[in-house]
């Protein structure tokens, strides 16, 4: 199950950043279908970070998951929505070379037809959010 649209791409060659679009429910409530992500490719990953990776069995698919912990051979990754599946509980440890980058922020696109100044201010205040690691991520994620 892909988690990012296939048009996920880097923005400019010299910069290690790219934009991706979320498809699917596995990261709800952190990320929703249609959210856009700013991805920092090649960034150091630590437990609790939301990361973009290549699916271990279908490497043409990009997925977004939370890096739960380091294990022998790579990262154990989990979705924030335990009912959606499609994470390391299905395919095991993800090798380091398949983890492409860390998600820095998400933004939700504006809804069509909402052009009033009040709607614009509301969108600006609610649409863009940094994506942080939860403080107790490693304890919470190991408990699953």
C-alpha cells in the first residue's frame, strides 16, 4: 500500500529537500490523505522521527512511517494508525539504504472556493505544522 504519491520528488538538485503527497490512512492522526510533506533527504534519523522510505518489497513505492527503533539490519518502522497496517509488522526491519529522509513539516492544501480573507487566515494558521518526534516515542512505540 503506497503512502506517498508517485510524484514525490526533490526540489532542485543542490538542495536535499523535496515535496511529497500523502495517500492512505496509516499515519492518521499525524498525517492525513492529501497532506503535503517537506522531506529532508539524507537527514539523520532517530527513534520517533517520521521518515520516507522505499517499500522493502516494492521499491518503486515510497511510504511514510515513524521510525520506532534501530534494530540489527536497519529500522523498525510503524504507522501511527495501528489498524491500517503496512509497516514493519508486515515486512520486518527496513534496511538503512531504503530510508530516504526525514519529514520536517506538513501542510494541507487550500480547499477550492475558499478565497475570503478570513478563510485564508484560517488556512495559514492551521495548514502548516512541523512534524516532531513525540517526547516518549520510543517507550510508546515499543509497547505496540
